[in-house]
């Protein structure tokens, strides 16, 4: 199976996936209208039913802005796109639900990653500090382990609406922890539409392409539930590589990712070790130009550097051999170190609010 | 599989089951010491680790008294033994947890029995009125859908401690609803021992023999959880037949059971239709005597009539041909009708308390 939400396999052939599972390529028209770097730079590549959300945004009507992260480690730049997208929708007329999934993290991850629920909660507290430091408000964020009874009841309730064979067909090998994690994820995405929360309303969730099986299962269940729910919409991020060759940005492989709470010195070391699209020698590169398409440093800038014009310039100057890997790495190091210093100063101020969200 | 918690198959060969699954026959010594009809009359037939509870009772120490019913219909006399046993332990120094399992009932029962969570909650409200009318106090009873967040978190948490293959080996065919129902059942039995509730303490739960797979799974999980739990103890009721030949007392087959909220007239009709151990003619019966061992009217008296001496006398007089089926049925009708009148008068007083337990 190409799209497996439990693996870290990179997905090369987008078109194949789109066709097989009925995803739609994200329209260029929307990209222009939305005026946000995630759309402008093709980081959002596909969607299901985004038209409904686009209509809501244009007509300044409310919609549900829902996303989540599993608290199975510290947050890194790989998570930042989710948060940035969430912030973008928050700036529209959205009802915001950012789930920090601690129970999910514990039950779905191996003990070597999250050995206890306590550990998942420790990560959750740290993750929440990052979210608040990035500009989310206290009322935007919830943690699974401190949710209302109705949410849990709903997670169990919807287990009646998915058969085992459907579940196996979607996910392949299953175990009970993963079943639990999935039930919670379905509840995370759908519960904002229950009468006890916002009621029926279009909802949007940004996910990685490899998470599409979850999206399909969630939509399947939404249609079976007796609550007359709006079919949830999804948009899909293209794959974000890790800093090393052939890797995904992953909390469990620390050299592939820069953490949001990372020390500036270690971030520098990681960037210096990053895989680039450079040539064997500086001379050769000046002559032939670099290969930004395969460069992890360029990809990092593409996903995170705020100024799109500057990125265009870097791409051009790299191709022409004018801008070499050393300069480029130093440029990224400076950007990242500035970000980390500011972020770390901000996040230390949110200890108290984060604890309140955890229910401590 | 002989012991299948999802079937209504009657279990004939107790010894075989005991041997296969490591149950212990309930000791006669305990029966004498406990001085309660459920023990005196051999209605409790087996146990796992009851010695611990016996020790607690004798030394007047606390223990957890935990049982539950699925709110998949109205309560009938088949449930009364569970409630009577619970009341008996409540009269000792017990911490009481009577679970009314509405989410469980919805997710594990077919739609034809419990078509919605709302329906399960309607049954739960009615069931709670019965429990209160039978002498349980408000603080003894909880409903799954109105439990603390920690309980739900725990139900998901323990899903990590049972593998799919263990689950399948125990239960045979599984579906997601039944997995959910089981997770909640494990949580029901084990959560009272969490630090947030009573802390580590021996616990006792009375179940039917056919429920033993649940007991084994629960003990298996208890040993794997990181909370240093006391292994939960169980005692097992012998099978209670329905009023008709070869049936189990079941809410879904209304003629097999007398409901606790039944009208006295329909109870009378059901008893008159009950399968007895009588002979073809009254004359033959006077000569040869009846067969109380196979008589559903006698079994009903054995399980529910309070005076053990009277039951002994009925058994003897039936065997000798002195006490005929007509007299016996009238005797049972009078007993049941008196009970129902009193119970129905009592239960109508608990509407408000029952709603409070439901969280309404």
C-alpha cells in the first residue's frame, strides 16, 4: 500500500495517489485568492471538498478549523506548516479546534517512543507551549486527556459505525491501540459538529498526503452517524523532507529535524550537516549551477522562509551558480537561529497557560 | 468455543469449563460462613481469587464491590441476582461501583435491540430506577455516559495492553463496537483501583460463567498495566434458565423473563405458561412425584424466594407428589405479584435521583 498512515515512506507519485483515492489537485485559482505562502508555494497540493470552505471564507461565514498533533515528541519545523495553516484559517471567521493528542500518542506509538501516558502528557505540555508561542490562544487548543465526557462518549459511539473489514481494508494491519487512536482521531475531527459544540458546519483539516486513509475513514463514518453532519473537508500538504538525504522530518530521528525549542547551536550543526543540491567542488558549481530541486536546505527555506520573492531569487541564483551552498546554509542558519531565540523567549512565558489547558 | 460471552448458549458442563479455564469451585466452607441465599443454594458456583475478599470480609477491611449491567433493555429477575449479590457485599465494608453500561449496550448490541445511544440512555434511566428501588443508594451507581474523563482516558489507555491476537483468541469474531464495549468493561472493573478513585484494593465482581473470557482478559490486562493493581477477583453464578423450555432469561425474548417493572397481570400469564417438571396428569404426579430439577417454576423460586426452608419443603413435597404444579404456580404468582406491586410503587419515587445519576 502506497498510502500508509503508519509508515514514514515518502510519497513520490502524487498523481497516482490522487487518481486512486479521488483527491483533487488544489486549484491555482484558490492559491492566488488565498494569498498565503502555503498556497503560493504549492505546499498545499490537494483537497477534498475545499470549495465549501472557500465559499465560507469569501462570504465571511463561520466554519470549523480543526487540526491536531500527536504528542509523541517535541514539535519541530515539520509541524510548523500545520500550525501556520491553522493560524491562517483562524484569521478568517473560524471556530478553532487544535487537538493535542496525548492519548492517541500513547496508544498508537511504540513504548520506545512514548512509554507511558505520563510521558505523552509531558510532551503535550511542551507542545502546547510551542503552540501558544506561535500565536494560538488558550481557547483554540485542547488536549485529549482533558476533554469533556461527550467527546469520549462520541469516540466510543462511532466505533459502531465502522466495520472491522472496512478498518482493515483502509489500514492494513491493525492492533487495539491503533483502533483506539483512530476512534479518537475521528472524534477529534467530527465532534466540533455535534449539537453540544458548534453544530453542523463545514470543517477544514490540513493533513499530510499519507494521512488520507484517516480522512476517507472519517468521511465514511460522518455519513453513517445519525447527526446529519457536514462532510468534513481536507487539504493536503506535500511531503516535507528531513535534513538528511532520503529522510522525512521526524522527531524520532533527531538529525533530520529542527525542533521549535531547539538550541540555536545544535540547529546550526544540523543545518551544516544537511544534504544539499551542491556539486562536488565550488568551481564546478559556479560553472554548472546547483540543484535546488533536490536540496534540503532550499526545501527548508521553501517551507518556512516568509519572503517568497527572496526564495525565488535564491532558486535562480543557485541554478545559475551565483549562490553557493556555504552562503545558503549560513543564510538559513541565521534565519533559524533568530527564529529559535525569539520563539524560546516567547514559549517560556506560557507555562501557566499550558498547564491550565492540561487541566493541572 | 463453549464459553462465548456473546452467545446465549446454556452451559451444561460446568466441570469441563472449570478445568479448562482454571476456575475454582466455590468452597462449601465459604457458603456456610457467608450466610446468604446466593451461597447457601449453590447459585454461586465458582470463583477466581475469592479468598482475598473472604479475608477482607472476615477482618472487616475495605474492598471494592464492582458490578454492572448493560442497559440494552428493561431489567428482569435474571439481573436480580447480580443486584442482590452487590447489596450483600455493600452490607460488608465495601466501596461500591455499580455500572449502568449505556455506551457498552449501544456499541455491542445490534441496532434492532439498541438502535441509538439515546435509546441506551432511556433504558439506563429505567434500569437505575430499578436499582434504587431495590435498595442501592445514589452514590453506589454510575452510568458510563456520565463518568469522569479519567475513566474514559483509562479505557483508551488500556487498549495498548491487549494485543489483537489475544483479543481474537479470547473472543473469536470481533468487530469495532465489541472492542469498544470490552475496553469500557475492562475500565469499569479496574478503574476503581486507580489512584484517582480508591487506589489499590482487592475487588469483587459477580458474573455469569459465560462471561469468564472477560474476567480472564481483565486480569491479563491488570497485570500489564503500570499501576500495580490488585488482581481483580470474580465469583460466578450458575446459569439461570428462562421460563420456557431450553431458554435463558433474556430481555429480547420477553416470554422467558419477568421484568422488574412488569405489570402483575402479564407476570401471572408468563408464570402460567412456564415449563414445569410436572407429569402428564395430576394423578400420575401424585403417584410418581414431580421433577423439580428440571422445573422452571422451581428454579425461579430457588433463585428468588427468600425463605430457604420453604424452598426445601417445596422440593420435598414436589418429589413426593404432595405439591402439584397448579399450587406451585399460584404460590409463585402470589410471591411475584406482591414483589412487583411493591417494587413498582418504590421505583416511581426515584425518577429525580435517577435523572441526577444520568447527569440530566
